[in-house]
């Protein structure tokens, strides 16, 4: 089998990739909500809706707090999104999305704050003829502990015996201290990690176990996929 160099993998991130079709179309953004810096990730399901506007999931966090907030909503028109926050179930966010970013407002009924976002990453594995991975795709997982948040970092996996073409998968998990933003550790993952759950934000589940952590990492592949339990000493 021909060896794929690091340079080749870098070039592949900018080009369409032949592979099997998955169910993720995700765009990552950085920008501001009012005067606050934020990271936001949004997953749409246009392929599932057969090209019609429909469901949207997402995750965002304020850079000074680093606690992921789950988003659920609807694509009301081609480029118009209405998003609700958990756990309060409020629906304060409306966005207009373009190829470069998104803009809109956050309104809780008492005040209105502007939202301005720039796209920094794009993942699309829904079409086997043109899988795409562009920019930085670090997924803020919904699950976190009191002290830690987790970012699933997606990249290109070189061909292996099972899959003869490159494919998009979770390559590492970043464990970040919520209070300080310090990167605690980076965990390597393999074997189609992060490709099982329909919302991409559910592919890592974290819980405290003793003085450490238990990470439940979802893997695709096979007929049903599987989960991996990894114990991490703190």
C-alpha cells in the first residue's frame, strides 16, 4: 500500500476526499456575542431532510467560562436558524449563516445582544464523492464535569486494511481545565472514534470516577459501532 506522508495528509484537508458517507455536516465558528468572545459549533441535517430546512444541533461556550451549552433548533429558511439553549430551554438565538460566517442576535426578552461569527472549520462526510475537512474542527462535547471540558479534534485518517481510502474521524480529545483554560492533556484515539452518535457532540461522555475521570468514547465501524471506556487518573 502506498504510504501517505504528513504533507499529503495536510493537502488532503483542503481537497474533496473519496470515502464512505457519514451523517456529519458541521461548521465551527469563533466570534462575539455582545462583548463576550465565544466558540460555536453547529450541525445541520440537510442531507437527512432531503435538501429541505430542518433540525439543527450545536454547542457553544463563552471563552471566559468554558462550559459548553447545548443548542437545539430549526433551520427556518435556507440560511436562517433559530436556536434554543439547554438546560433552560430558552430560544434566544437567531442567526443568518453564510459561507464565511454567521450573524444575528441573542434575545432573552430583556435585552438584545448582537452575534458576529467567523467560520474557522467545516466538516462534511455526508457525500462519499466529496467528503470535506477544512480549517480547525474542534468539537465542544456536550458532556463535561465540574472542572473539565472536552474537545474532540477531527482530522484525516490514512487508509488502512479495513478502509482503503482516507476518511474523517476523531483523532484526539483535548481535556481542558474549565477554570483556567489550561490544556490538561491530549488523548489519542483511533479506530473510527467520534463517528457513532447522530449529534456529533455526544461522541464523548465524561464522568468523575474516584480521583479521576471515566471517558466513554463512541466509535463507528462494524454493524453497530461500539463504545470505549477509558479511565484517566487526575
